[in-house]
């Protein structure tokens, strides 16, 4: 296998996904970063500080702040005092923002739709492991994902289709069940 060919293929898919985001954004008057913020805040009803949002999206804090300010002007997010620190602000999605975020097309939706369910599950496993490795190398910020969760027990079941276990929901998991962003995530202690 050619490392270069795989890299080129992934770059083409990323370009397609970003083009789709820009096209959807033209209709709704949003940038892809603004849409990413809405998606992130839908998963976090408690809200997020801009610094945490920037880290989650892997953008600079000024980029996240500018995008959040634009979303606030559009009535899609609100800035509120952080209940844990009155000097800080958290962003929370509004009802209008939630509605827009839910109807926003998924990035890479065309790719996912082109794959069989089995290939989707395999690819999710590959993507999850890649994110986990990049996270450990410090290339991306920590994500609320199964592989870094204290409730995740890898390869504990004999069933090859569902070898892992989530102790939070007490259920076996297969590659297609893994989460990249889970509201119940609790960081595992470093070994």
C-alpha cells in the first residue's frame, strides 16, 4: 500500500466534505466553523468555554471567539456566566441554534452514505484509533471518546463482532458502536 496514495485519497475526501460544508453554509449564512460550533454545543447542553471549544475544534481561540460572536449576533448561541467561575463565560446553544444544528448536513455524509454498514463500522474503528493515537501524540486535543474513557474495557468478550465493553451502560461494544464524542465520557486515569 502506498502511504502517499492513502494520504491523497484522504485529502480529496476532506476537500469534498469542506466543500459540502461551505455549500450548506451559503444557504444558512454560516461558515463551516460556525456549523462545527453548533454541532459541538448540541452535544454539550451545559455549554462550553471558548477555550475548550477552540481545543475541541482544533482551531485558534480567536477563530473560535469570532465564530461564536457571529453566532451570538444571529441568535444561535448565547454567552452566559460560567456557574463554576463567575469571571468566565460559557457558550450555550439556543433553541434556534439547536434546530439549525440538527438539520445541518453531516460532514463526510456523502462518504458515509457510499459505504456499507460493515465498512462504516470498520472505518469508525480505524478513525477512533487514529484520533486516540493523535491525541496521545499531542496533535489534537483530548476527545470524549470510548478509547480514553474510564468505562471502556477493550477486548474482554470472545464475540469478535462485539469484543469491547462499556461499564457505564453495561453492554458489549463492536467497532460500529464506538463513540468519538460521548456525553457520559469520564477520562481514564493514566496508567
